[in-house]
C-alpha cells in the first residue's frame, strides 16, 4: 500500500472559484488573476460544471503574431464567452480518492489539477501545489537530480515579449527559463507573467516583464525539501543545478510522477 493513500480531501483547496457560461474571456482573465488560480470550471445555472478554461487557453486564444506593429498589445481576446471556448471535459475525483490516484490522473491527462466532486457538486480542487505539500509531509528523500526528465526550455534575455509568448505556446509548457549570454538563468517567464503583461506592447523587452524570482537547488537536494521550498516560495518549477550549470527542471507534473513512484 503506497504511503500516498491518504484521501485528496486531506489537502484539497476550497472553495472552488467558477465562472458562468456567458462570462467573457476578459472577465475569465480577471477571475484567474484576482483569485490566484490557473483554471476555473464553467458552470450553468444550478452549479453543474460544463467545462473548464485555463491560463493556457487564454494565452492560446489571445496570442498575437510575433511581429505585430509597434504598440500592439501582446494578448487580446475577442468578445467570445466562456461557453464558446471551454474544454467540455471536467476531470473530477471523489473526495476519498487517494492522493496517488490524483497524481496519476494529472500525469496521464497532462493537467495541473483535478476537481473534487461529491454528489455532482464541486467541493474542492487538488492541484500540483497540493502535491508539494503531500511530498513535504511524507519527507520523500529521493535526490531531485535523479528525477530530471528533460532540459529546461530557455529564451535569451534579449528577446521581446511576443517572442516569449510564442516560445511558451510552441513548447507546450507553462514556464520557460530566461538566460543571459553565458546561458546562466537570470529569470523566469511563465503564463502568469504573460497574462500580467497582456496590455504591454508585443515589442516590450522580455527583461521588463520576466520574473526575477527563481528557485535553484542542487541535484542532491532531497525531494521533500525541494517541495517545501517550492510551496513556500510559490515556485511552479525548480531549476536543478550541478557543476554550476542548470541540468534540468522539475515541474509540478514531475513532482506528481514522483508520488506515483513512491
């Protein structure tokens, strides 16, 4: 029996913030920003969820060409409503589902959260943020270097905002590492920064919009300590350092995979 058999209700976040079918994409953006969440369910009268919209969706729907005229904003949405653009599948688990089942579901579906539902009602959210807390509490000591599956996606610090948004979309990731001329990490650019910069001209220098907050840890760092750091700093990814260079990156889904293998 895995030691991640505790129910998702132990860690899930509540309440569940949602939008209605007639909510505009602009208003969906405001809900995500104000509530500090990356995805919301779209509900109909009575509260039944009919779909979801995420930061990834908003960036894909609002993305501008990489070489617009100077002064054009980096992201812009049509007057469409949530009902026009939502994903119809709402991935749910009951509140007594084990944490390892939630982790397996997220990895398989390549999503960063599952909604918790009982009796047809959404009662909570279990995301990769909650995975971090579970790993921290269980003190999984596996060195993070052994879990690195891929090198980080990077972009030069001299790039423009529109190029960074293009890179995010093309790589199908939620964040990329900004590197200097020596390929050393100097910042991060994620979906959060992309949406935060939505009204800026597409030609804005990337260094004016990137986040300077980074979490860099040595490859020998135990997983539970990396999880604790990531949760405390609200980092969505950990840069793995060895021999004074970045050898990889751990994302929320990588932490979920670690739960599956524990």
